[in-house]
C-alpha cells in the first residue's frame, strides 16, 4: 500500500440547514479528531432556527460560511469546498458525527491514486443509541477501479455523505456540483463522478454515526411514492452527469444503465405501483421492471442466496395483484410499515444469508 504523506491537511465540511439541535455534537466531533491537521468548515444554508448562534459560539475555532439564501445540499457543498484547503475533504451532514479516530484512519489508508475513501457508519437514533450498521456488514463495498460498474449500471456499492472522504484533486475535476439538479443528494453526484478520476478505497469499520430521525431527507416518513419519485429522478440526474463526465475521459455509458441497477429498479417499481399517474416514465410496466430487477439482482456482489431472494422479491412485485404488490414494496422500502413478524423474519434472513 502506498499511503499518502502523513500530516496532509484535511478539511471537514459540515453542511447544516435547521439542525441546530444536532449541530454542536457534529462540530465537536470534527474538532475532536485525533489527527492534528484538520480544519472545520461549517456551512449554514440560511437556517431559520438558532443555528447561527451555535456556529458563532465557536468563534475562530471553525471557519463559518453563512449563506444568505437557501440553496440546498449542492450549494452548501460548493460553498464549503470553495472555502477549504484540505488535500482530503470530508462532507459531514450536520445531524451526523464522526468518531475521534476517523480522520487518522482515513489518512493512514488513503493511497496516492485514490479519488475517494468510504467507510461504514453506525446507525443511531436521536439519543445516539446504536441501532445498526450502514451499509450492512454483509453487503461488501465495491473498491478499487469501480469504473466498470459505473459504465454498466451507473452505480456501485458505496455509502452516504458522512461516510465519505475525497481527494481534493478529484473534487477539483468534478465540482462545482450542479445546484439545481442536486439540491438534495449532492453526495450522489460526487460518488458517481469522482471514481472516474481515481480508485475507491474502503474501510469496513465504523468511523462515525448516521443519525436516523423523523426529519431526515432520506427517510421521507411514510411518503413512499414521493420518496420513490425523487430517487428515480435523482438517478436520472446522476446518469446524465455520469454520461457527460465519462465522455470527457473517452468512455461511454449506455443510456439504459439504470435498468441494470437493482436499487434504481426497486424505487422505480415503487413509484409506478404507488402513484402511476405521477410516475416519471410513461412506458414502464410492473412486469418489465420486475424482470429487469430479477436479472440485475443475479449480477450483484453478494451471496447467491441473497441474490436469489432479491430476484424472487422483484418477481413477486411484478406478478402479485396491485394491492399485494404495494404492500410487499412498502415492507421492503419502509421498515416501519412491516408487521412485527416480518421484522423478526427479515432480521433472521439477513444474518442467515449474509
């Protein structure tokens, strides 16, 4: 392993909008790193709560960037990156936090030809009680050169904002983030384009915490159709950005790459089943999506049993009557909708099939 030089400056950019309740813990976790060369940048995206007061209380201990108008996730990323100087850059959502050894572990394993490092996070509740691990331990990260996965299905196994670190050189190539298209989910833009400019490294231990609570953008409560439509459209934006970036480096992405991605297909099925009138792809049918999902499942980098179970799930959604299909979709995509016996069964299956 050819690690990058020690003591390189690292930037932690905290993006905040109306998370004053969690913000102090997030900032303290960034300031509390056991690696010396860390700058902490806090971008407040025109919050209407008391976030500005929390930020001001740190004085010169952090670099504050207070946006006058709310621009969303992408705008906050762009603002923070423009103010940063680190050779390695982390983006931390203001409701999440890092463990003290996060940066030192990342630096120790970051190699000179890497564009991105990803690591697992503990899922915690509002009281910081650990509930699970994300991504689940039985789902392996994709590492190294992930370009083949991107060119085939426009996705690879990665993680969310707070579990990512990037080489500045890669970010300078792909940023700024398109702010309108990625008002939410700016991390999706970065993880899709950065790997075209270097390898992806993975750390399987948890280096931080991903807080789940009622106002997470990624949760959407029980609004399954709304969530599914947003994710489908977000994937289309990612595919468009990927196609443009790939073309610049002499590569080509198939226009139907999303239809080889089980994650995209399950959200597309949810959108179609729950609210067909507002579904963004008029020509979609349940059976065609289910068949594509079953085929894509069998190419995943997980155990054969897990692949077979997911393929069977897709086919059941495609073949069951509409109301039953909606229930099966909801049970998989929104954990809170599952009957108690299914919750117990899913946990058993998860560990048996790891």
